[in-house]
C-alpha cells in the first residue's frame, strides 16, 4: 500500500473544543452555574491546570477557563491590579463563575495606635500560647532525650512565644524606649538579641499595617476600588455570583489548630502576613476589648501602659459597609447582570446608617442614591443568600428602631427581584437576636423583627424559601405566604416566631393551601420543614428533647418536636385538622401568650 494513503493517527488535539474542555473539566473541581461557593479541595488541581496551559496554545485556551472559577478580591491595590490582569485574558475571564469580595478593613483607630495594634495581636498570641501549654504542661519536666519530634518542636515554639510575649509587652511604639524591665533584669545576650528582634518585627508589621490602612482609605474615599472592580468584572462574559464576606487575606484562623502551635514560631513570613492582615467587622466592633487589660491577661505590668491610652467611647466607622450597596449598583451600571448574591456579614452594633444608598461626598456619584436604585440593580438576581453561618452569641437588646429600619430597607431592596427562585435568610449567625446567656429556649420576643421585609413582596417564581431566626407579626407573615407562587418546592421555617397578639392558625391554613397547589403543579410532594416555631401556641407545647439516659440509643423521635411535626403533617395534607386551631378550641376563652410557661402535654389538645 502506498505510504501516502495511510491515514494519519489522531491525537488529543484533533478533538473538538467542547470535548477537550469536558476532559479538562473532569480533572478539576469546577463549580456548576447553580453553585455559590467553590473551595478547592486539592492545590494539585490548580497546579495541573497551570501545567496544562504550558503544553500548547490550544491547551492554554481550554485550560485557562478552569484556572480561576472564583475570583477573590480584597481592598488593596495589588488585588485590584490582579483582577484587572485576569479579566483582560478572555479565556480566563470566560471561566469565572463567582466573585468573592472581602470587606475586611484596617481601621484608623488601630492603625494609629501602637498599643491597640499590639493588644489585638497579644490576644491571638495568648490563645496560641495557651494551646501550646496544653501539650507542654508536663513536657518540661521530662528529659529532653525522651521527647519525640513533635513534642520537641512544640516545646521550642512555647519558649519562643513566651519570649515574644514579654518583648511585645514592653513595646510602646516606633521611636520609643522599648527596653523594659525584662530586658534589664539580667537576661543573657542571646535572649536580648531575640528580644530586640521580636520588637523590631512587631514595629515593622505595625508600620506596614498603617501603610495598608492608608491604601485602603484612599481606594474607598476616591471610589477607585468600586469603579476599577466594576470595570474588570464587566469583562466576564457569564453573569457571575457575587459574594460579600469579611474573611481577611491571612489570619490565625486560616491555619488548623495543630498548625498554629508551631507555624508562627518557625515561619516569620507567614507570621508577618497574619500581623498585617485586615480585621473582620466583629473584631472592629468589639474594639473596647483592645483597651481592656483582659487582652493581656497574665501580664499585669501592662496596666500602667493601658491606663495612659484613651478608651474608645464612640463606635468605629467601618467604611466597607457601604460596599454592600455601592458595588451591586456600580456593577449594574457597568452592564453586569448578577444572578446570585450572597451577603455573609452585617453590622452588629453600629454602622447601620451606612447601609443607606446615598452620596456622602462630592466625589461620589449622586446617581447611586436611593433604595430604588439598589432595587433596580438586583432585578436580575435569581438567588439571594444572607447567612453568616453558625456563629454563636446574641445581642443583649434589640437594635434601635432607626437601625432596624435601615436594615429592613436594605433587605427589602435586596429581595425585591420578581425573578427570585431561591431565598435563604439566616439571622442566627449575625447575632442580631437577643437573649440571656444560658437561655435554652428561643421565644419569639428574642428574634429580630425583620418580618416587614416580606410583607408586600411577591415571589411567583420562588422554588426554595429558607428562613431562620426571624420574627413576624401575623399580618407580615400572611403577606409573605400570600406572595409565594405555585412553584415552591422546598420550604424551611426554622426558629421563626409570631409576635405576641398574633397566631399561627391562619398562616398554617395559607401555607397548606400554597403547598397543596404547588404539589399539584409539580406532580411531587413539596418539602416542608417547620422547626422551633414560637408564639401563637407553639410556646405552650413541649420543645424538642435531647435527653438520653446512659447507654440509651437515640430513637426515631429523638430531637423532634411533636407539635411542629403535627403542623408539618397538616400543611402537607396528611392531617385534616389545624393543630393550632384545635388547641385554641380546647381552651375556650384562653388567650395564647408567649410568656406562658405551662406547656401542654403531648396529645392533650
């Protein structure tokens, strides 16, 4: 046979682009359009994508789309420049599904106070040192040759942290006499050398922290952060998901509990990144602890130093709160159509007025002002998640009526899109609910009264609705349920309360009607979960029981709430009698009150 007629052997480069992309897609963890978050499980995946881009031009084009599925941005010139360069590459930009913006900030109150800067990191250091103490409590009494590798490393780290803490304790700031009692108390030359090194590192980190604060301030005041980021994101061809958080670039929590025992003693570069990173909103709002001697527990010599530092009475301004509305509006004006929006943080004690869309300086665009502008900017959004996770804690009292109005108006604007298909609101993690320490039950008066947010909303396309830790008036709750269309597939009300004077009888009737119609519409049963409801009769019923006797195995009803379970059966049409209405009929003339502490036994109604 003539050699010229021999067919050429095919190779991977002969595959169509879509097939080649699917092959690369299988090599990595890439989020689908429906997913909100992307957390790489293995850095080898990222490295594999980098290596494939180096094979040839065609591989580079296909693998580039899998290189940055989530673009992470923080408030710094370097981060803005990185986003600009990445989105200028059309192949990389085509693969960006989500954008996570960190609103962590370096406040001036810390940036211009060496003492507060030191105290903030002394708290972290004391926590790490205490963790080391757990392991080294008996190790120091053991002969060194009996210690294993990890034990020797932890003991050395413990000694380093102790010396570092004493050196920091006597540091008062740049240009001051920082040679204190410990330095002049007969320390060896080697110890004095390390003492000076620890103070020098802390001083350099403080000066870098202050420089980064000034960079953040400049980016925010001039509006260049918002405008530059909006311009970069406008080059992304697919509508991205936008997520707000306050996760800093690098902090102690980024490391596992085991890693923290030694990494800061052995890796100066990593430790420097931690000391200069921005702060979460919770740390900033908890600023008074930095003036408290408890921040340096175990070092009473600091009492004199702290006594000379003026305490903070006024709350600290957090300018990054404004980005919660500035960025969505700017993206809308730049032509970016958001489809998913996630807010992982809200103010706790102050800065609620910063949620109001308004121009506050001549530099800012007047067209950014108004709740209607924000509502218009999110009309394309199909999924909204407002959830800070499971952080524990509560306020001691509800926020003022003015702050509550600011918050409710902001949430109303975010949830105004008629295209919404998925709504998840979890106020538990934001700590906006009240209650005393040790409260076992969460009654409706403890919950945040944000029910008016939904009172006039209409969600004809919503498929999933999840509400956690909210309080409604009966009228507001009925307004929400009336606005749900026939497409609902999953409904979850967890720790939802009705204010005193209202009840659950009508809401359960409306909910039953909605769910039954939705089930007929879809041809399958709607998923309904009612948990820890309060007010209007539910406070009178037995709560869930987590008690188990020693050796007893959990039964099928362990952890369940009998009355809520009956309410779910009624909503799903498995029971004909409204349990709350039956309860009211069984106690004629009795007005249900959330303050009633005499729960009815199961089955008595």
